[in-house]
C-alpha cells in the first residue's frame, strides 16, 4: 500500500485555514482592484483638468459683455500654446447653476459668460503671460483648475495609503492565522511527529514533509479568493447601464481594459495567489522549525 501523507488533507485546522485564507485573498483582491480603479480615475481626471482651462467673463456695467467675450476669444485664439477655443452661449453658465439655484432664481441674474480653452499638450501656454494678455478684458477671470487637480491628487494619495494599509493588515492577519494553524496541526498530529523523531527523523525532514500541504492550501485559497474578486467586479460591472458611468463602468474598465493596460492589472491581481502561497509556506516553515523542538 502507498503510504499516506504525514498531515492528512481532511484536518480541521487546514480546512479552516483554507477558508480563512480564501477570505483574506478575496479582501486583498478587492483592495488591489480599488487601488487600480482610483489610480486610473485620478489620472484621467487630472489629465483632463491639465489640458483644459476656463475663462470666465463677468457682467460689468461699464462694458458690453458680448464685446468683451469677442475680445477675450480673439486673444486666446492668437496666443501660443492654445490648441482650441470654444465660446459657450449664455445658457451654458445658467445650466451649471441650475442644480443649486434652480431655473426661476436665475432670471435677471448677471450670469457670467464662459470660454472653454484647450491647451496644447506638447507646448502648453505660459499662464502668467496669458493672464497678463487677458488683463485688458473687463470682468475676466482665468481658471486653470489647479486647485481641483491638487485636491484630486491629494485624495488619490490618501486612498492609496489607505489601500496599502489594508493590504498590510491583511498580510499580518494572514501570517497570524497561518501561525495558529501550524501550531494546531502539530498539536493534532503530535503522536506522528513523536514517532518520526523516535525513528531518527530530523526536524527539517518533518518540516519538508508538511510544506507540501501548506503549499497546496495557500495556492488553493489564493485562487479561490481571486476568482471571487473577479466575479465581484464582473457583477458590479453588469449592474450599471452600458453607456453610464460610475463604479459599474470602472469595474468593466478593470476587467475589459485594452491589452497593454489589462496585462498589468491582471498580473497584479493574480499575484495574490502567489503571495498567499508564499505566506503559507514561509510562515509555516518558520513556525515548524521553532515548534518541533517543543513538541518532542
């Protein structure tokens, strides 16, 4: 008869370890996915803010606003580093204020006129000289969106730190769980370990025999966790409409990104089973070497 394994696969502590590590891998997959989505969203938002500027022309009693708008548009069109200028109609500014003031409250108010400015990415304009050139336009204000870009960058940095902290806590929890599971396995199989010591087996030999069990446990639990994570993002992506935005569209973008982007996203996500396996293998080996002498 073929001899059985030193640690059977149906040990209760190993089953509990598999379930717990699968949950930990699932949480790690969600944290990594959220980190990728936040990084992509902030990169897209800040990129759009950096390319575009807004010129606001307020109503001034001493000036005719249409003439000031034409004057500002002419300056912007001829200024170096400006790729496009779009003069928005008077209703565009009113629509931006409707969510806060409503339609009736805007009647009779001097709503500013807006000009959308698109900067050349290769040779952006000199903002100081641009403001100086627009100084002759009455009621003009140049908004470069730098404040919003700084806020988005600060928010992304805070969310990234939070995600890394969550991953660190998950890793520490997984290490603690493997330590307790290893001790439970040794305690449950103490007679077998004592017998191996009695026939002259060394501690490292016993540890190598048990390594395979923890290796399979880590690989299985990590794979289950990643599969659950990808299924979660898939379900979230199916909840929203095809043309809508929000988290549903971001989830679809994570799973069905272009090949040059998807290869890195999936590589990071599928690194979770590898990390789970290494945590199980290394932690169990260290714990085994330290505990085997006590078991005897």
